[in-house]
C-alpha cells in the first residue's frame, strides 16, 4: 500500500470519482465504496458517469448518488473544482465516454486506481496493481490501511460485489488465498451474506433477457478445431426480444464453457460498430488479441470496440486469433468458412 495515496486523501478535501462506460460490478462497487469511505472522513464527493448502471446493479447501496453526465454547468463546475479527479477500474481516457473531455480539463490532481495492464499516460498519481483480482481489492486496501472499522454493511456489500463479479464468482486465476481472506473480512465486518447479492446480480433476468439468451446460445459457433467459440448479438435480436444490451452481461461465458474451447468472443452489434467481449481459460490469454483491435483489459477477460459491419468485424477478429492464442490447428485463418459465412448471413439477414 503506497503511503502517497493516504497522504493524498489526508491532504485534499474534494473528490470527483468516475468510471468507464457500461459500468460493471467492479466499476460501480469500487466507485461507490471509495465515495462512501471518503464521505465518512468528511470529504466532499461527487460521482458522475457517462452511462447508467445496468439493470442488475441498480440495487447497489447509494447507487442514486451516481449522477448521469448531462454536460450541465453545475456538473462541469463540480468536476473542475474538485481537488482530486479519480478514475477507477479503467486504464484509458477514451473509455470514459462522454465525460472524457471534462475529466481531462479538470483542474485538480488526476488519479488512477486500477488493476488493468498498461495504464495510459497523463495521470498525476497512480495506484495500479495488475495482478490484483479487481479494483475493489485495491479500494479495500486503501480503506483497511486507513481504518478497517469504517467498513460497514454498505461498503462491504459494494466491495464484495466488485470482487465477486470481476473474479467470475471467485473462479478465475486471479483468486488467491488473500482474496478469500478479504472476503471473509468483508462478510464479518459488514455482517452480510453472499446469496442475496449473487441472486440480485446473476439470477434476476427479465423475460426479454431470457429470450435474448436463447437466441445468443443458438448463435454459438466454433472455429480452429473447436478451440475458439463466438456468439453474435445483432440489433435485430435485441429489437425482437425487447432486451437491452446490458442484459447480455455474462453471455460469453456460455460459449467459453464448451469443453474444448480455450477462448470465446461475443460480438454485439451497435449503431456505430461492434462491441466485443473476450474471455479465456487458464494460460490462454486474450488481452493482446483485444489490444490489437484498440481494446484491452485483463489476461483472461478483455474488451474492444471496432467500427464496421458485424460480418466484416467478425471475419477480421477471428482471422487474427491464431496470432495471439497459439492455437494448435490445421485450419486456415484466411477467411470464414462458407458454412460460417452462410450462417452469419442468415442470422443477420433481417437487420436494418
């Protein structure tokens, strides 16, 4: 734990905290836990994001404290005048979305708290540990170093949410004995139980979300001797089901669960291009694969966004897989097979 971050908290009085677009459990859990902790110290805290929380995280303690960025003078003033502007759970400015310019132009100290690899330059202060299980683990370290007794039910719930979601319910390689010790401490200090939190995040789906899941499962296709799997979510699928893209969180893990599959991708068609979520098992890493397409993230969980038509993007991304995954296969990576091309054309035939 670097003493510099404790000195920064001790010295400054006003903090602006934000996180990445399409915030997940670790992003919101870390943001809110840090904000509540600072408020308990008597600090002034403003929390603003570019995107609203997904439906399955709308129950988080104090979630109503996070404002949606609207570009108002009031919000811009709060950002400009904060002594410290903190980014949590992301390592690149562009992933701030609409709030990027406001963050870059802020007058205060620019601080990053994160666990991704290769943070972007431009910060005055960094607390980054890419081997950490989650950003929530780093927030726990900060609070514990200051005064662990400040971890109450709300903060414990938020940190547990961050730890659980970014470790795949504690099944990823990033889970260490220390992670379990942190969880034990959170359960005791916060007097919380895991089941209701897990149910709220993973076991609560709308009917529309279930219909979308059915279509997504039907789209699963494998490549490279069944070592790589991919799923497709088209705009047509979302229109037909009435589901939002937020309800697709975690879908890619179904493709990854196929026994022979080492890496999986879900391609989500958006208005301006295609969002991709990469996942992998064990020592098969996808972060460099994602980075090749302008994205990034963790070794076994990364993301990217590419402009272009979904069929063309799928072709480009899958063709690049052997360069980054060290696949043992005789299959050519020159182009999608005729069968895959035909399948994609059928799948996307009625999209606008």
